[in-house]
C-alpha cells in the first residue's frame, strides 16, 4: 500500500503510515527529540487520585496544523496538553509549537487553538483555548478546567489521610477583538458596554430582547455573534 511521509521539523522525524490509516507516532523517538514528542509521564501523578483529568476520556480522530494525517488525540484539561495515541498503549504529548497550534476534532468539529492570553488572574499564559465562535475579527474562546488537589497526611490519630483528587473546575471564557490581546469575556452588561461605549443603546436593546446568560457558553456565543455585527 502506498505510504505517506510525515516530516516534523526541528527533529526531522519521519513517520510512515498507510494511506488509509490514522497516523501512528513512532515509539522509537530518540532522546534528542524528546522536546518534540515525549511520552506521557503524568500517569503516576494521577494513579492514586479519584476523578479524571479529561473532559472526555476517549481518543478522537483529529487534524493538527502542520500534520498531513489524522491522529488520535484527547485533551488533558488538568495539564493543558493534547495526548496522542500511538496505537500500542503508548501515549505522546503534542509539543506546544506554533506549527501545531490548531487541533480540530473530527466528530464534532470542535477546534482548539494554542494562543497567548491573560488568564482569570491576569497572568500572561500560553495554552489551549476552545474556539467556540469566530467571525468578523471577533473570537469567543472557552477554557475547560480540571483541578488537581493534592492529598494530605493525617495530622493526628483522630484524622485520616486524604487522597488526591481531580475535580471539575469552573469554565473560563475569553474574548479576542481584532488585533487586541485575548482577555476575559465581560461577565456583565456594564463591562460589555465599557468595551463598546458608543454602542450602548444597541447593546442594551439586544440584551433586553434576548436575555442571554453571561455565565455559560451558549449565552456568550449569542453575545459574541451580536458583537461581530457591531
């Protein structure tokens, strides 16, 4: 069967896969190329923890910018990493490189972008955000979070040890306007109008007529769609 060649720069790793198959990452990666595809080493961190680091445990077919073939991936929302299934129980981490900055899941067309943004604490961050809406230089991003809470040893004989756990965090929402930096999505009418003071009347009418929620993705998608028409 005809073979396809997939070349990754920096390490010049060449991987062969059949024309019909999902890409299989080589399990013979040289240690000198470990910054490109490194094995997933965080299982031990989670081994004693209750819960899961994944929003969706299953690997999904996806396309990645800079990669010709489809691959099997899943998103680790605790570590903010995409894992690639090699097909032999070996997992690799997708490097956070510019050439691989867009991951699109094929089953539901969800798209993730590797971007720089100001997080909810105001820190400059590089990470993956899910692209929920993009039009006319307005982009709405969703950040799904899972938090790792370390276990604690009992402080005395009357208390018990607590095991580590993984818990679903609160979703975060971000907005990008034209060439401005990505920042938190305004969570109130007042904050939205502060961004577009000259559109106060239009915003007020839209919110009154549609009553979209500022606290969930569906409501903010409607607001982003409206913003793109201003």
